């Protein structure tokens, strides 16, 4: 009777204990498995999908790690399949080109024997009309996801390199030089009157230092001093 059940049903029975554990953590666990199968049904047969499920169940011990590994496996295998499909299409097109070129040469030879004028035509194979990767509904998705996956793995395994001291000193000097070159802001008359009023009001309170007044009024400390010295 077990043979009458689908590959997925048998896999669920086989991993029943772990599924029960995962369901206690996430009640949508089984639903998630079915959703992934539906999403990738055009690329993986049920048997192939279940093979990946077995691997994920055997390699994980939590819901989070399970789905993370499942998605990783589907992306990697999906990308490999898409590349193979593209390669197969290229080979098929090349074979068609060879057949067409051979037929044309045979026709050309036959026409020459009959003395007829042979229309000018290149004997080179026609340009490949292979479907572009980006036009395929799966190819771009998998190639993008695969590249992101590789970047994530590389980021985890790569130790951040510290810059040499001489590079740090050079960058610091360049930054300081940029700060020195920056021109002091210019204020129009109306804004300056407003700034003067704010500065004098804060100063008259007697509770703020000049640097604090400069910060609160949004001007440089030299400007504050000039206003107060008027």
C-alpha cells in the first residue's frame, strides 16, 4: 500500500518525528514545504524535490536552518539546470545550422551541374537564435539568486582586512585638507539679523558657553564673537 502513496507523502511519513518537532515551532512548516514544491514544480519533478527534502531533513535541526538550506539547494540546483538547458539549446541550434549549411551546399552543387544561376547566399550557418537567458522566466531568477548566495558565502568566510597605517594616515590628511578648503558659509542680511538676535538672546541668558551658542544658532564660533563684539 505504501507504493500507492506519492514520493512526498512517503517522505513526510519517513520524517514524521522531525516534522512534528518543527510543526510545534512553526505551525505552517508543512505548508511551507508544499509552497516551495509549487514554486519550483516547473523545474523539479516530485522525486527530485523529495530528494532535496531528505537531504535538508538529515542536515538540519531547526525550522530556520531547514528552510535556509532548502532554498539554498533549490537555487544552486536550479541554476545548474538552467545553465544545462541553455547549453543544450545552443548545441541544438548548432546542429540545425550544420544541417542547413550542408543542404545549401548540396543545392548549390546541384544547380551548378545544371548550369543554372545560383542565388548568392552565405554558406555560413545562420546566426544562433537561442532564447536569451533574461527572457527565460527561471534563468535570470536563478542566476541572480546564485550570485547573491555566493556573495553571502564569501562574506562569511572572508576576514575583514585592516588598512595599512600609511594608507590610514594618507586618508586622514586628505580629509583634513578637504575640511580646510571648505569655504565659510555666507549669510544674507535678513538671516544675519535673525542669527544676531538668537545669539544675543542666548548670550544674555548667561547659561550657555560660546561654543554651545554657536552650535545652537548654527554658526561658527568666530561669527558669534563678532556679533557679541559689535
